[in-house]
């Protein structure tokens, strides 16, 4: 699909109060027909606390209320106008609203950028009109807007009030998430449907959450990032936890999302890099999103990975410990003094190491759970507590146990506030009165233990650590002066090598040859053994385009004739062969993403790169400290730091070279792909052994997309 590349950038810090806290609400297209959006939004607006006016071009009353024929007929100030008329009538409705002084417009109507070029032109024209008037436009093609604090309700279905802001490109997902949050005793502080983001977009809405006092955490569902770098900056600056659910990581979900939004869905690696850069938590399902929001909304978060497990059954304890390990958490053995204190509250046969199994002690004295929890969280030996098992169900055995359970739930809330360390509860009774008390005290309650352990693992400091640049630069920068132009570099190795070498990337000594005469000159100037490479193919090893270990003129001549005879390259490159003994091969690559700009890939390289798939991603350009952090997270990191007699490699040198590679890509927006593979790192330094570049003409426009709602 052809994409609109002329969309003006929205000002980063516009005041969005006219959207979330308007002086009045107008519904254009208000209707008595229960099948229409004008009916749904009018009913929602009636339930809100904002002054409301209804507009219908043919009726004098709607839903038993006075209806005006136009917005201009409304007496008094006009604030927010919701437009629910067919696409062909939207432009006129917008003009009417602006003439009446509207400061914000929510265009529910579909039939714009998501439909093709004509729709995009109409959408752009409407957005320009609104923007030039100084007003705001949310949508078009969106579900609506909601703000619990201001009493604004403009959505098709009622939403529960709470302290979670949800910014979503899907309408139905917002309704689904609302139900899941309600199960956790949570709700929305505000909601905005992104729609086509013709004017107000995700970064602006994120920034508006920074000063929203009733928002504690921000959830985002997004398929199309209009400007990925602005998203990173806004998410980083919001000052509150941000959780992202984004589709498109699998081929099937990418196809669905592409048809849903009409956009080129960002590659999963680019989204992962953006989340790392912004400190955003990324999840992959609505259930995971709701569970993590429950933990983030709690009054305390873990300072480390050490988890104490307290259970009233050995099976629950063992399963929880297993899940904790799979979630990246530690379940450390407790010290002897702490075990003694814990044991003092429990029967003699109870398990006190960690997990702590009260072994029937709860039936005799439910308050032992609160005392043990207090000892564990106050000890300094653990960072969080998971209470797992039957708690919440003892009340079924009688009123005394029911009262005791409620009292223990209250005490657990006190423990969290006193120690500043979180408690999560997994119980077979997640809907009973005890669960209600726990949630009211800020303790998340789960039916499944993995919901708690996965979330706690995500919130551990090691998982929260940011790995990206201090400054998420724009996706494209001016090309560096003095470096060879890549416009005509194509994909040949020699041109890629020249560009990178000019930036300081080290390569073995080499010469470009195009005949036996030049081959002999190069052989005399370079030390054997040599490597001879056919210049041109992207993956030379796949086509037999590399001959290694050549030691004399006869071997060299035969290898040259073979390459020229089979591959007919424009030329060949003769290089001194590097000593790879004791070293490791890395890959340093950069791909130009249409939404996030240059995205760097760093990992284990060589001919098995695709097979091993051991890489980390980040937004380019990277600095050496970021590269070192990414290398430390590789599954094969031990190969670089010394294992089984291997010495530690010079990772500082490798990080410097990789940072240079990413800088070159970021400085040349015409580069769509750049790769150094392998990058040999040894104890003595780092050396690029191969490189490739794919380019496009600098004037080629980027692709972006259009959005839709369900």
C-alpha cells in the first residue's frame, strides 16, 4: 500500500486537556437507533458528568433530549465534539465544529486512511484544518475517549474506573482488558483510542499521562508506530511504568495486523529494541498485560530477584519454586537465624528453608502466615514474597477461620507497607472475600502461580535495566562528511569495507584485484597466507566465493581462475588471512526500520549466525557501554569471557568497533542494511573479516501506515 509520508509531526508538548477535560461534550450524529455509534456514544455521554449537547440534522429530540441541527446552533461554549456520521459527511461536520469554537474533535467515523490513497488525502485535509485552527483531532476511525477523573465518558461500552491509563489501537481489546482488570480490582484512569493517529498520536498521549495525577501506570496496545523514536522518548519521559502489547512478531499475526491497520507492521526486533531503549515492559497477551499491571499497581515492587515462597502445601511450594526459576527468580536458602525465627511460628515438622511449608500450621493458627511473612520480608534476605496455596478458602470451615483469614489479609497489607517489599498471592479462591481485602490493600491475587512469578521476574531490577542510548536520536541523520558515499556502493564487499574503514573499523590488509597482473602485485605486498574473495555476492561462502589458506603463487592463481570462471565477479579482494585461533566470531548489523530507524543487531556470528540466533537488539547508534551490556546478555556470553581454558577476549575493543559500525549506519540514511560478519574478537583486539551493505537512493521515502479499529 502506498503510504502518506507528508503527515506533519505533532507538537510534542501540546496541552491535551481539551480532549480529556472539556468544558462540554457534543455528539454529532446522535441517534435513537441502538445499532449506531451515535446512540452508543450519546448514552455514554449522558452517564458522564460533562455538560452534553446532541446534534442530529433531521430530528429535534434524541434519547428524550433536545437535539440541535448543527453545532453552531448550540448556545454556550463548545468543547469536545464527537463525530459519528458517515465519512462523506465528516469534513462538513468538522468545519461546523471548528466554526463553533470546538477545541477537540474525536472522529469515530471510519473510511479514511485505512481505505487507500483517496481516504488518506481526505484524512490529511481534515487533520490540517483541525491543526491549523489550534484544535486537537483524535482519530479518525477510533473508539472514543474516557477520563474517570474528569467524568468524561465517550466510549461504546462502560469502562471501570481505576488508575491505569490505556492507549489502544484496538477497540475490542480495550473492552477485553477492562474485564481482566476488573478481576484484579483495577480499572482505567483514562482511555484513548488511537485510531489513524492523523493528528494526536501515541507519543503525545503518553506525555499527557505524565502529569495525570490519577494515572499510576500506562498500558499501550499499538500496531503502528508513526514515529518510533518519538515513542521511545515519550515513554522514557513519562515517569511512570509503561507496558506495551504489540502484535506482529509472528508471520501470521503480522498478516492479521497488516490487514487490520493497513500498515507495515514493525518487525518484532525493532519493537524489542525500542522497549529496551525506553524501559518499557513488553508483553505478548492480554492476560499477561493484566497480570503485570496488577503487580505494577501494587504499592511495592521488588528490589532484586530473591523470592521467598510461603505455602500451606508441599505441592504448591514445589511448583511455585520451579516456576520461579523458569521466570529468572532466585529462591535462596534462608540463613540459620532466620529459619529459627520462622520455625518459632510453625509446627516442628514444618519446612523452613525456602520454600517455607507451614505443614498444617495454618489450620491451627492462620495468623502464623502473617508473622512468617513479616519475618521473611523484614529480614533483608529476600526481595518479594509469594503466598501460594489454600489461603482464601479456610473460611469455608467456619466463622472463626473466616474472620481470621480477613484479619490476616489486612495484616499482610500492613507488612507490605512497613517493609516496602511486595507480596503476591496465588490461591484456589481468587474471588472470595479474602481476595477482595487483599486487592483493596494493594496485594495482587492470582489463580495461577505462573502469573505471579512471570510478572515478578519481569519487575526484577536486572530485567528492568535499560540497555539503550541516553538519547534516542531521530531515525535518520545527515551523512558524515569525508566518508565515501554509499549511494553507488551497492552490495560489493570492497565498497562496504572502504566506508567502514574510513570510520575507523579495522580490517586485515587487502587489495582489490582484477587480473593476474594486479593479483601478483597484491601478493607481493601482502603477507601469506591469503584469503581471496569474489567481490559482489552477499553471502560469498554460500556460493563458494571465498578461498582461504592460500600460501604460494600457484595456489593463488588457481583460486583466482576458479572464482572468475565460476562466478564472473567484477573483481576480487586479496586479504591477509587473520589468525582466528583462540578467538570468537561476532556479528554486528544494522537494519533500517521504517518506524524506528536504524536497529542494531549484536550477537554470535560466523556461518552459524542464523542457526544459533543468539543476538541482542538495540536502537542505533550504540555506544560501547551499551554494546558490552548486550554482549553480556548473549546465551554464548561465556565464550567471550573465558570458559574451559579459553582466555578472556578483548570485549572493550569489540564494543568500540561495533559502536563504530552502528554509527556509520545511523549517519547514512540511504543504508537499509549493514552487516559485519564475522567480527573476529581475540585477546589482542577486534578485526572485521567481512562486510556487506545494501543501499537505496537517499530520496527514497519511508513507509508508514494507516490504522483501523475493530
